[in-house]
């Protein structure tokens, strides 16, 4: 016989979206339980991007987990774009009056996990065979196995925060689910190294050899990327090859400051855009990568997940404390309006700064014309800046 558990909101996935939703609900007095298929040690060790919009920072403040972020986060007031040996700065603060903060997604997840532990709130990790059921009723359930025992979690809402490969999205009937996807013909080879960053701000580089990004996690840790074939094995990119490509793509001035420290993490990421519609079915709601993926060029992945949660948490409060279903009914439509704007921006940044392998001369000339226009147009730089620092958070 299955072990029976009960909560108000069952959250599937203990990444930043799931943990942030759980923390906001807890602070609003709504009981919730988080399920995670992997060991939490693995979740907390994953290296991910870390450029936070002001709206994301405000949500972390609202969740009560921003103290370390404010101590250690690096405030950035712009970015640079390198092209044909010159670097062009886009000044976010001058153009929009706003900034971003560099603070790794891994650290955000650690802070949220620590807050959940401090509050004595459970996370059931290593939960296998997770299956949300009865989603069109007012009492859905999540079935799963843990430590060899069958379990049944009764709830009022299931929040699918279980990522692109999670189970929750597949529970929306196929005839109602629409998906939109674009796979790009390149990937990013990323390394993490204990080396001083080459610049105080991110540098995006476009060259005939391909894209490169010079980023950081702290004043002593660099996060570096080069465009590569998405099918490349990590072993094809020893550290020296990575550093040689970075130097060739950025130009001699910055290359001279590049510290060639041994990598402490290395991975290849396939570039993809993906959106699932709708983001709500009955008492199932999706947030974060379960509903959408963006290429990392525009630094939108974590911020979109946070924006979903910032919209979803008050909608669940309205439903579960005030018996008002209207904000939750509007959740999908409102969230997707922001998602598609972020998808467009991420697609544009990706198309602008990467070398496409098919060698289309017409595309190449358009790409260069677009870059020339960007560097000479305050209006175009403002459009880039206002989207990079983040559109205002919506409310359902």
C-alpha cells in the first residue's frame, strides 16, 4: 500500500525555480513539498549561468535569500562587444538607468536550499517514477517512489519546475500541447577557471573563427565560452585549445591579460530555443525550463524562470488563501507574453554574434551590417540594453 502524504502545493523539481516558488509560498503561509529526482548534492553542484536582472534580485529579496548576493554579487553597468579588433561598450546605466548583477545560479540555488533547511521544510530528493495524476480535478496527486517505497502525495496544485527533460510537461494532453523549437547549428564549450577575469564587465566577441564570451563568477574565478560544434566531445577541447581560441577571437590587447589557469569544470551546451504552450493545464502549472528554453547568449534562462515564479506565487496565494482562481487562470497567457519577448531577444543576440557554419555570404554581410548599425545607433543600443537588464515583472 502506498504511503500517503499531503500538502497544498506539490513542487516537482528542486532547481532555482522550484526552490524560489517554495520559499515565496512558505513566506505567504502556504504549505508546500518539493520533490527532486536527483540527489541534492548533484543539484547544488551544477554550474550554470549567473547574470541576474533587477527583477530577479527583487524576488530573491522578497524570498529573504539575498544577503549573500548583496555581499558577493558583482554589479555590472554594461557589456562590451568585440568586433574586428575593436571593443564597443553598451552602457546599461546611461541608457536605461538600470544594472545587472553577476552571481552564479549555483549560488542562488545554495541560498534557497539553505533557507529551506533553516525553515525545516522538506525536500524529498531521489524521488523516482514521479507521475502527476488527476490534474483536472481539484485534488490532484503526485505518485512516486522513494527509498523503495511507493508514495502518493495529495495536493491542490502541482507546480512542474522539473526542467526540459522532466515529466510534468508531458502530462498536458498531446492534443492541447503546442511546442515550438529551434536547434542552432552550434554549441558552447564552457570552462570555469580560478583566474582573474580579463575585464570588469562581460565581453561578447564575434570573429570569423566564431563566438566567444569572457565572463566571471567572482573577482578570482572566470567563466569562459567558445562557440563549437554541438557534437564535440569535451575531450576534444583541452585547456590549451580553449585558451588559444579565446585569444584568437578576442584580439591581442585582451588576450595578453588572459590567465591560462587549469579548468575546474568543462562542458558543451547545445544551443536551442523552445517554448511549450500552454503553461497551465487544470491544476498543473509549469515554470522555468519545463516550459521554455533560451540560448544563453542573452542571459535570460534563470531570469525567465524567476519571472514565472514571480507571477505564479501570488496567483497561487490568491487561489489558496482568497479562493480567487482568476490570477491562476491568466498565468499562462501573461507568462508567455514575456517568454516570447525573451525568446526573440535571445534569438537576436545569438544570430548577431555567432558564425553560422553554412557559409552564407548574404547572411554574413547582413550580420556585419547589423553590428555596424548597433555600434552607431543609440536607439539600437537602448533596445539591447533595456532587454538585457530585463523587462518589468508582470502580475496576473
